[in-house]
C-alpha cells in the first residue's frame, strides 16, 4: 500500500488558505477537507463552496473530503460536484451507508466510511466490497488539535487484518510519534492538521513526515 499524507486544512489560516496549502502541497498526497454541521459534531466548519475553491486553486490536487454531518446521503452530491476525489462519511451518521457508497462510486470518485472511537470496526465487514477506504478516528471527531487516543491502535491492526489491501486512514492527533505508531499498526493514510498548519515552518514539518514514510 502506498503511504499517503492527507493535509487537513481545518487548522490552516483561512485568511491565506492558498498560501498555507501551497507551502505543503509538493510534499503531501491529498488535501483533507473536514465538513462539520453542528449536529453530528459540536462544531461548524465550512461547506462545499470552500471545497470547490480549493479545487479551483489546485486543480491537480487530490481532494479528500471527510463529512462529519448527519444525513450524508442528502449532501453527497454537492461535495462530488465541488471536486472531491474521495468522499468519506460517518457510519454513525446514516442508516443508508450501502446506497450512499454506491452513489458516490457511481459519480466516478472513491468512497469511504469513517468510524468514531466507539464504533467496532467489524461492523464495516458487510460493506467491504463497496469501500475504497476506511477512516479510523483517533480522536473524537469535531475539533483539530486533540490528543491521539492510543487505544485505537488495536483497532487499526484489526482493520488491516480484516480488510486487507484497502486504504486505512487515521485522523486526529497525528504527529511524528503517533504517525509511526499508526504506521506500524497498519495504517497507510495519515491525516495531519495542526502538526502541519500550526507550525511556523509548515514545509519543514511536511518534509519530516515524508521522510518517515518513504
Ligand atoms: C477532527 C478532524 C480532523 C482534524 C485533525 O474531527 O476530522 O481531520 O482536522 O486535526 P489534528 O491533526 O490537529 O488532530
Ligand atoms: Zn478529518
């Protein structure tokens, strides 16, 4: 599996988002857009117009959109149209995961499901044929800058054993140390937010992470 860095813009400086993304872009694989609705999580972030603006600014970049919203089936098409290349929604947010995955793939992009720390990973087994990626939350979703939950490491190991060659993504509290722990456990896609964007030298941090993965 290719090891990938997915840079979360949630903690970037929105007054100069383009510059912030530009400073890490040559060293990352995906731009991670966190969509929060104030219902599924206790925070509101941004919507499809921002995803579209990022896509327009960097048309060649892979956009990885993480929906932390209720009723993702209702909004998925907006995020497909905005230019997402990968669309991930939460298992806990809908009883219609199968049809939502199917529709996302029919739109010609990759589909994935995310699980909060409390959700048992084997619940995704019936959906395995329809998944391009699994996102394991390593913090409670809703905010950047939280501490990695080490108890999620066995869940990553279990996901790799159950699902084989699929992208297994981790999100929350990823830094140099936790990236290595998650990598050893079997993850291959690493969402990194504040470790990159809250730093004075964003590209130096991206170089560091890259060197751990390549
Ligand atoms: C949290 C979001 C994350 C967040 C990660 O709910 O899904 O993508 O931006 O930020 P850090 O890396 O700061 O934990
Ligand atoms: Zn995320």
